[in-house]
């Protein structure tokens, strides 16, 4: 992992370039201590509210054409979080594993990369980067998502002079 300071947005958060965690890797970690609570660490190093809920686990398929004309498909597993006024609520590893069991028929694949959806002023999606276990909880770290041109070979002026957009 390569730490990067992202100065292209005004959120002034630190992001980490990573491939992300898959469903199977997360589940394997969670099975080791099903009674442990889960803490999610935001991209700036601060935890999100401890009383968050996972309200949805979904398989998200995005079919698109990049600016160079190539058709592409990206499939992820999206964990939607919600923070309610129930401040005594804590999600445990076992509760999340049970939710994954409910979602298994629609996920169809445990090697999907995980993303987390969280609402602040806006709804944001971040990559689930890693999970670690300390003495009494699981720590899930997220990383920022970034846009990129997927057709640089035809879009960038220094390549062959062609332009896609």
C-alpha cells in the first residue's frame, strides 16, 4: 500500500492506494471472533459512529463504456451503513456474518471487492481496504475511491495524437 495525500479534492483526507478487501477475506477474519464489535475507520483516521448499522448488503454491477469506446463491467459488494439515534446499538462480527448469509444468493461470488456507503452531508462510497483484529474488536479501514481515465492510450495527447472526447 502506498499512502497518498489527495489534494485534488477539498476533503483533505489521506487515502491509501489498495486493491481492497473481498467478501471472503472479510468473512474469514470475522469468523475468528463473532462476538467482537466492529469499528470502521474513516479515511482521515477517525472512526465513524460506533452505533452504525449495516442496512443493506448488495451486489452492484456497473456496465459502462469508457471514453475510448471500450465496454466494461465492474461488480462489487456494497455495504450500506446508516447511523440512527439508537446510540446503544453495536454491530458485531456475528451479526455481519449472518447478514452475509442472507445475502449469499444475490451476491453469487465471495471474491467481490467490498465497498462501503456512508452518509455524511452527501452519500459517499469508499473502498473497504483492510481488516485487523485487536484485543476486543475488529477494525475495518476504508480508502477513498478516485476517478481515472481508462483509455489513456487514446485520450492523452502524447500518445498517438487521437482524442476520445
